[in-house]
C-alpha cells in the first residue's frame, strides 16, 4: 500500500467530503417530504398560516421565513427571523383593532 | 406444517431482488429446509433463468390460479437440491391476471408443504406489488446504496408497515472502496434514513454476473464474497446470531473521532 493511501486510510479522508454526504443530506429531505405526502400548495398554505400567526405577535422578516422537516426524531422547524420586537403597547393596539 | 412466507421487494427495479431470492432460497435449501421460490413478476419472469431452470417449465402460476393444473404440476424441482422448487411466473399474462386474494390462497397452500415460501416481487408499487405482498408474513427489502433505490425503499417500507409490520433490510452491491473514498453511502447512512433492521450487506461482486450466466446462484460459490454474504444472511434468517462484518470502513480511527465531534 502506498504511503499516501495508508495515511488516507488511517485518517479516513478528513476534509475530503465525498459525494456520500451530499447524497445523505438530499435523501433525508426528499424522504421526509415523501413520508409527509405534502404537496407544494399545502406547504405554501402551512407557511402562510404560520407567518400570519407569528406576525400577530412579532414583526418578522416574511421573506426569510424557512420551514424545515427533520428526520429522526421527526420534527417541523420554523425559522422566522425577527425584524424587531414590538413594544407591549404596539402589540396591545394591534390586538384591540 | 406451516412455513414462513417472505416477500423480497424493493420498489426500484434492478437492485437485485431476483438474485437475492434465488440465493436465499438455495442457501435455505442447503440447510435442509424445504423451500419454494415463487416468481411474482408475471409477464417478466426471470427467476427461472437465474436459477438455471428455464428449460424445465411446463405450467406456471397463472395456470394454477386459473385451475388449469395442480400446484404440484407447476412446481419445477431443482435436481441439484431436492428440497428446492420453483413456481414460475407466466410470461404471457399481465399483472392483473391474478388478484391479491388468489395469491393469498396459493401461498397459504404452499406454506402447508414448505418451510419457506420466498416470493420474488416485481418492481413498482402497483398491482404486481400488491399481489406479491398479499400472501406474505414477512418482508425483506433490498436496496443498493444509491439515492433512487434508497428513496424507493423508503416508500415501500412505508407501504409494508401498514400491512405487515417492519420489514428487514439487505443492502446490496456495497462497493467498499467507494465507501472509503466517501463517495458511497455506508451502512449507517442507509440505516439512518430507512430506520429498519439490517439483515445483511452484500458486497459488489463480479461473481454475481458469472453466476447468472451459469444459472448457478453465487451462494453456491463459497469462495466468493457475495456468496459468503448470502450464506451469512441465510443463517440469520434461520435465527442464528451471525455478526455483520464491518464493510463500511469509511472511518479510520481519527475520522470517526472527527465525525463524533462534528455531530450537530
């Protein structure tokens, strides 16, 4: 065995991320969608509902709201970047209207 | 007597269902179990040619279901192994020629006479799949470590879980060198995605093609890596505790350590 190969075996290709990592990441996403059986429209509806709900309490950057589905343990995560926290007064006014 | 009916399935075509069915069947027969292989791929029969029995077919599965012959008349005995028989598929009919109910009856009948009824499922998840699965008590899902077969395997696992509980998994055609290079999913990657019990791993091996050419499945070749792998899987099916050899080998020690720390 060549010295280079030996070192590579020992260290197991540190730093050289092969395509397997990419395959696994892509599969995890696609399999999660397959399992949920959600259509693009249903997903968009979910996104809209969540955005509306959060917007009632916090000013969020609606352009950057992201929904992710994680495998084991299965979870839906929503990332909604906050533009600025509303003051208590503003929030009360909104609720009253 | 009531045998075990096991369907071998995958969703994706070309990943090795028929080859696996032939090898598991022969392996079980070598352990003195009475085995019948049922070719569930009506219209595209292949188990006969893989087994080297293509010249001995008189009647087939659809003939039996239609009452054109007795079960015994359709079974092709393997002269090399008196414990092994093949129920060939029809080459002229469509998948719709039989119903899941008829398949269930046939398999129940076969279970009375054989220890193992192995059903080779066609690709896809339509009628042919529903027929092949109908009579089975257990399922083995075959995949290769590529993106599309793994995705399809996940679909099939979902469908099987609805009807008969968790299937077991065989990962076929694992190329150790590619795994070491980081260019092929290893066993843990596949299990992380599919989350089922691993029955075994069959390494990529040219001998499988040679075996197909000869009509003598690779499990008969004790020197071949894939034949040995099938031999171990057979013993696991029979309840022996046979460890799965570490084929993934992506990790040198330090790589594993690195992976441990880089976990999210």
